[in-house]
């Protein structure tokens, strides 16, 4: 379990450090966390349950986006690595 988390964090780190990834894609997670703590929401937090659902929805959508982005990035990285291996032979 810990090894899998380490690999996941490593993949995310490579994604965030890649200069080929657009800055707006990297900042999606930061923007989602900022939205949760920002006092102005689409649905005010004072409304029981509904006020928190928009925050949860934003975080879930951002998490899904980042997971898809990191997976896409890893696939592209693997494809580039395999192309280099083929070219080397």
C-alpha cells in the first residue's frame, strides 16, 4: 500500500515538474482547494448539506481531472521512452 502511494506521488511530481504541461493544468488542484476555503461559494456553506456539496463536487471533479491528466502524461512518457528504445536499435 505504501509503495503504491509512493509511486502515485512520484507520477504526480513528474507531471507537475514537466515544463511541457500547461500551467493552468497544474494549477487546477490549487484552484479547487482555494475554492473550498474561499468565503464566496456557488452555494453558501451556511445552507446545511447543500452548502458543502458544491465543495465536494469541485474537489471530486478536480481529483478526477488530475488523475486522468497524470495517467495521460504517464502514457505519453512511456510512448516516448519506447520510441527512443526502438530508435536506439
